[in-house]
């Protein structure tokens, strides 16, 4: 079985990683480095565009507890965040460039993940796929998703 993951941000990279560590072949598809949104600045995967903070780190709150659960589940994102952490009080913050570079290196080194640079404009109909494009979804794909769901997408921080 081969699964397509559309979007190589945090969610897409994590989904591809989790599938690959279970021996499932993945096509991880992202429009970078061929095309960028105004928010993107480099060609690496999982680029943090708004902040370097992944919020609270302590186990006494839901956000910190979720991070610990992800660590215990072999999370690529948490492993890379921990490896590139910078001082930030009670938060988990990372060196954004080092974080994205490390995620990219680990994805590229995984034999089950095939990176594809392609702008997807419609939802694939004949393949199993995960759409993990988030708030930076390119126009035609965002429209196709909205049509499939019957409502436009909304994202909240």
C-alpha cells in the first residue's frame, strides 16, 4: 500500500513519519520548493512561519501533556523540537531554521517516504490520501476541500 500525504508542514510530516515507521510507503507532496506562499521563506519542510514557540512545555497543562504523549508515540516533530530547543521560560521554543532543517533531513533519510514537489489543485479520487495543508492551502485545493465539505475552511490559533 502507498499513501499520499498532501502538505509537508507539521501535520503532514508527522503523518508521513508515523506511516513510514510502520513500514507504509508514503508520497509526501508539497508545492515547495517549486512554489511558495508569501509566508514561506525557505524550502525546508515543517517551516514555522509565525512563531518559534510550540507553547507550554510543563506537564501540568493540556498543551504540555499532549507534547509528552507525542514524545511517547515516537513523534518526529517533538523529537526535532527537543533537539533544536532554545531557552523560552516555561514554553518549548525552537531555532526555526534548525528545526525545519532537521525535520527535512529525517524525512529525506526515511526509505519509506518519497518527497514530491507538486502543487495539488484537487482532491485525489483514486488514492488513499491525507490532506494536511492547513491555513496556507493554495487556492484551488482550498476551494476543492470547501466544496467537498460543503463549507469554507476556518483556522484558529
